C-alpha cells in the first residue's frame, strides 16, 4: 500500500467543470483525463501539485488544496507517459 502524506495536490470541482479539456495539455505529468465528460485526477501520485493546469480552466474548476495523498512519484509518471505514447 502506498504511503500517504499531507501535501499540495489539485482538486477539480465537478460542478464547475464543463469537460472542455483545456487543462489536459498543460499537465506535463498526464495526471488529468476527461472521464464521463469531466476532468479527473486519475492518480494522486501523478500530480506534482504545482498547478500548471490552474490557469487553463475557464470555469475556475481547478484549485490546489493541501490534503493527505500518495507521494508524487516521478518514476510512475514516466511509466504512465510512456504507456500513453504506445
């Protein structure tokens, strides 16, 4: 089981999200996907918590919050991005 710690991580307000997808390309780690018409954080360990996606959301549906989450895992991100390419 992955260790959880208190850290900054993105939060998506599904009520505000209209599924436009503008946040997706700004996430270099591939942590966001459109699922069922809404942006979703697919895995805590993929989110570095820097919030590069914040400025891209025209609905202001994305914020950064401090909460208990899996630690950011750069190796897991690289594997995830590699799998997406193939």
